[in-house]
C-alpha cells in the first residue's frame, strides 16, 4: 500500500514510517522543510500540512493519509491540528483519497469522562489548549465523508513493549489510573488500522498490555 504521512519526523511518525517501509509499503512524507530527517527509503514532499492543495497533490495515487502530527508549542500553533484536519478533508475532493488515520490522545473529547480522578485534572489544566484543538478537529472529522479512524493512546512512552490492547471508545468501561502506550505500539496500530481498514469512523483506545 501507499501512505502519505503527516508528522513523519516526530517520534511516533518516525517509527510508523520505518515499520511501514520494513513491511514493504510505500511512504511519502510531507514535511515542512527540505532536508528533514526522514528514512531515506521514503519519498519526501515539502509543503504546509494545513494547505489542502499541497496535501491533495501529495496524496494522489495513495491509499491512505496517516497523521502522527504533534504540536510542540500550543501557544504558537493553537489550531494546528484543526487546520490540518480541515485541509485533509478538503483535499479528498481533489485527490480521491478518503481514508484517514489520525493520532489523537486519550483525554480528548468524550474520553475525558472516562479518565481517572488522578489524570482527569491534568487533561483539564495543563493539556487543556492542545486537547481543545484536537477536539475541535474531530468535530470536523465526524461531519466529513472521510473513512476516518482516531487513535486515542494513553500517555506516550518509549518502551519496547509489543503487546497492546485496542477497544472502541464506546466499549471502554474502565481505564487504568495511569493509562499509557509505547510509541512503538501506537505506530503499529496506525499501520494495522490503515492496512486492515479497521475502526472505520470509530475512536480506538490503545493501551500497553501488562
């Protein structure tokens, strides 16, 4: 399969690109700057991830768009994820690519109500602005015609665990006090969902398995 990857230079994006390439898929990485550190086996396209025309051109001939895009400073780019999602939705009208897998976070939107009493306050305070951006982007996504999948991992870590659980958000009844997921597992889920067309128009909670 062929994937257009947004956020390919981030810590999770790098893992996704390598995993996809190792398994024989083709990857195009849309990056902001020429010379960005991307696996040399990938094709590189330079452009703005919030520009629908740029995304549409880059996505031509691909099977899906995968976003592992993160926000480094919410104060500088408070609507980056919303603007990117809006551009991806608009790009489909030209590119014809309507499969979109997006990395979000547990604690966003409706999942906040399922958070434990210890981590819930963190989502409401320190992470309020970036999570508000993610939540706003997901309102647009739900209203679109895209075949989207949202991944809600627990707190990201750099562990090498290869065992993890997945469940649709509506089926999650109880969460760990401190939910977490390794970036390796998060990247693996992005690829499995893209290849297998799973969790279409659903939110998937991804957690490391004990």
